[in-house]
C-alpha cells in the first residue's frame, strides 16, 4: 500500500480503534497508512460510503451509520462546552416552536377573546375561541356561519357575528303578527328559523335601526345572536361585510368567560 499524506472531506480526523471517519469516502487507518476500502455486506451487496464509520476488528470490517444527532454529540466543541450547547439546543427548539406558532396564528387560525355579549347565548362574554382562516379558501360563506371580520365602520376593530343574508338576498325584519313589539326575520320572503336566539327578538330595540336590506354582490349581512343587545348591521353606517374583510370562521370555544375554566364547545 502507498502512503497517503492527506485525506479530503474527512468529518472527524482522529484515530478510533484504528478507524478514520470521513465525509465522502470510507478509509481504514492502519499504522501510518490509509487505504480506501471497498466494503461489501455479508451477502455481497455494496454499501454506500457517505457518513459511515469503519472499525478494524481482528481483520473484519463492520459498517455503522452515524446519525446527525450522534455526530453533534461527538464534536470536540460540544464535549468541551456541554452546558453552552445544551442551552443552544433548547433555544433552537423554542425558536422552532415560536416560528410554527407565528405561522399558524398569521395564516391558519385566529385565537380570539370575545369582550361583549352580542352573541349570547352562543358565545358568552369573555369566552375564548378558535377561528379557521382557511375556511373559505375553497368554498363560499354560508347562511348561519359565525364569522370573525373587520368592522366595516372601523376596520381596526374585529367583530364576530352570524351571517344572515347572502349576496343578492333581500332580508326583512317584520313585526310579529301576534305581538307587534316582537319581530321575525324573512329572507327572500321566507321566515328564517333562528333556534340560536336566546330570547324573542324585539322589532325596534333601539330607535332608528334599519329593517329592510338588499345584500350586494360580494357582501354579507350579519346580525348578533343576542339580537336585542347587539350592535350589528341594523345600526352601522356601512351595513354590509365584504368577503375580503372576513378573517375566519369561528369553529370552537375552548375557554368559558363565565366559569373561567377550559370548556370546549363547537360553535354552530
């Protein structure tokens, strides 16, 4: 064998049981000589040489894969400063977790707290809920969906209401035939059944509210479930919510502001 004075691409140039661990090729160290090995499995199949360690044991050669984690643990710098590298490992995990959290909150979900009672009894004051940002990526909003959106009169604020009118709908708030003080909602001439209301809807809980709506294309009419105590489309200057201002569909509540405990409930 010819003497080899240099070995390129070696991962860790140190003698271990007569072996040298290399990046691209596998070399066996014998005395002062290094010869490139052509290693085969017991069944004769050739092994790839990248990132492997050869051990010279009584004339036989065995091959072991070296994982990235193991290589990191065996590095001289890590062995010299174990505490520092342990801290760096923890910081790496925390950084990855934060990056994933930011991505989810910006592009996938909304974590919201509801400060008002306009959606009682579906959503209580102080409830915390999760909204899905991608709910309308492949489908259109539906009547009855509870949505989180930018308030049309002040887009710096986020509101949560229920969709009542779809694009092109005519929505009317009519006086109840039996009790004129109460009201019912009609969509395109058909009475809307609203089982989610906690109490009967008053016809005019606050004087000056609108009662008839024609929803423009690309927009939606939204009202609160707590109809008698809700600041909603009946009282806004900009009555309708355009689709591009819808941020998410409310999916479930995970914390109750009433009990102040974790409390899971699907929002329907």
